[in-house]
C-alpha cells in the first residue's frame, strides 16, 4: 500500500466543497464497497485540486487509479470501524472540523473571504464537510487500531537492512545532536509601561478613525508571523497552544472592539475582535516586546552559568536541568533537543542558525557552551546554553550509526505488509463494484476480482 494512497485517504475527501462549478454531462458512481459509494466527481475534483494548488508534480502516473484505490481502502476501513463499533465521539469530529476551518481561514486570510469563496457561511461549510471528515477520521482511527499491535525486533531490523542493495544505501552528511536551556530575561516595569502606553495611543488612533488596525499592525507589531497579514489570526479558545491571557482577552470583546493593552508570555498586546462563532474567533493584534536591558541579560547569563557549573561538576544531568530551568515550552519535555526539519534529534550544520554554529564551533562532543544572548524567531531577547551531545561523521547508512532510522523504516514496511494482508483477508467478504472506466487500473486488481465475482 503506497504512502500516496494512505495520504489520499484523508487529503481529498473535502475538496469537492471548494470545487469550481463546471458543466458536466452527469456524475456517476464509479466504485462501491458495501453500502459506501464513490462518485466520479470525488476522484477528478481531487486531482484538479492538487493541480490548482501547484502540487501536480507529486501526483503519480494515472492519478485517478491511485485516488480510487485510496477511496476503496477508506470505505473498507469505515465499514470495519462500524462493524467493530469503534468509539468515535462527536467532540472528536467537531475538533477535526474546527481544525479544518481554522486552516482554511488562515489560507484565505479571513472568515469573510472563506465564506465568499465557498459561497456559504462557516456554519454551513462545517455541515457540508462533516460527513467527509467523519469518514476520513474513522478510517484513520481504524487503520491505527489495525497496526497498533505491530512491533519490530532487532532481528527483523537487521534482516530488513541486509536486503537493501549496498550501492543504494543513503549517504548522510555529518550530523550533530544538540540540546539547550533557554531563559527569557524580563524587561523592567518602566519599559513595559512605555510599550503599554504606546499601544494605548495606537488604540485611540484606530477608535478615532484616523488609522485602521491592520495598517498599524503592519507598521508597529513585533510579531513576524502576522505582520504582513495585518496582525490577523484565527483562534480557538479550546486549543491549548494559544496563550491563556491572549485567548481570555480576545473572547471578552465584542466584534470590532479593541482591548486595552495587556501582558502575555510573548509581550504586550492590544487585540481587535474581527468575528466570532462559538469557540472560533478571528482577531487582529499588535504585539510589542519591551526591550530587555543589559542588566537583565547579565542576570540571565549568570543564572545559566551556575546551571552549567552544576552539570559539569556532575551534580545534575542536563536533561534534569532542562526540565527544571528552561523557559522554552516547546522543548521542555524533550530534553531541550534542537530538532531537524524531519523531527529527528540529529541536525546538519546548514539547518542551524548562525548563532548556534558560532556557539559550538570550538566545542567537542560532551561539552556545554558558555551562556549566550540572542533573539529568538519572534525577536524576543533570550539567553541559552547549548549541550553538544554528539556528532556523526559523514557516512554511508549503517546499523551502528543509523539504527533508529532503519528501524522506523522497517516498522513502516511491516505495518504496510500487515495492512495488505489484512485487506486481502477481508476484501472477498465485501460487496465491491468498480466501473469499467477504471478497468485498466492494475493497482486495484485484487478489488476488481472481487467486483467481478460480486456481479
């Protein structure tokens, strides 16, 4: 079962809601598993949507065959989920819908633009999406249940690796394993008050009609993530990733109203509520990050230097120090790991920012850098120490250095084989219909045999 097919289970089930209207002779059923039907428009709207999004290059040859296979798989998984009475709650489906709507609002810029493109309200859009989202979620949960028990042993990993042609083994550049402890020095109260007064002045400008909120956000916000979008975000108050004070202030407001300046863990804000629907809201904000003075940075460095000394003296290990001292929530429970783009704990030099490269250039594996001041991706002043845990040399893939990578690939292959057998055992028990239009799709030969027997 190809990775593309599995992606197809969840990715194209909602595109018909946004499909551009066009004249067709007639839609028709081109596939069916049990009582679950597949429409021709589902297949070809999905392909068209990939092309509209500039993703034509990732489509396989004969994409209609791949998408049909994905839908056959999805329908079978849903049938099994229903048979097993797989527990799926309305709260889970609602959460999936909220995530999808939030994604669309971010994509199109505002709730109003989304509604204009969809030709319906967000409420109506959610109701249109609900059956497809429910089915895709049920299929994914059923697949997880099927493969959940699949494990891999060291013997199987070695057997998997031994079958790979040695001339096709990937080559890895030198990689580093790094962890960090980060502190965010606090600005003094005078500077916080200065920024709050500055934001109050901007609020008065907007309320007097002299300026628009989004214009001032583009000029004055310190939030790079929303600067070009006029400070706009789509938020959900049940989502834990949002700062609690930010969400609390946003949901106090009426549409169009602007908050007084308030403090969050990111800095000082004002918020304007653009629109709200239940737990969903679209807001604009302006963030100001008070400058941290030399004294505060020096105090942060001094604290981290003490932590560094404790670790070097063997009185505390670095992982424990991370959980006790770091103020970076993203890495607090991963030992402060600096992760690569693929989520791996190993990174290449070119994946690191220049400050990290300079910090470790004279270190050896096992050593900890001196405390360093820097600005994070949000422009916020911070201080950190970096633990240079290990370094790999450039090498061809091997079991000693790359066991975890190889084991993960071996596990995914084993899960895929397990799923193929699971389907082979169950396909004959389904009623299957496949339209003659897809008779040349070799990837669904097993389904076609059952379809022929079902006639």
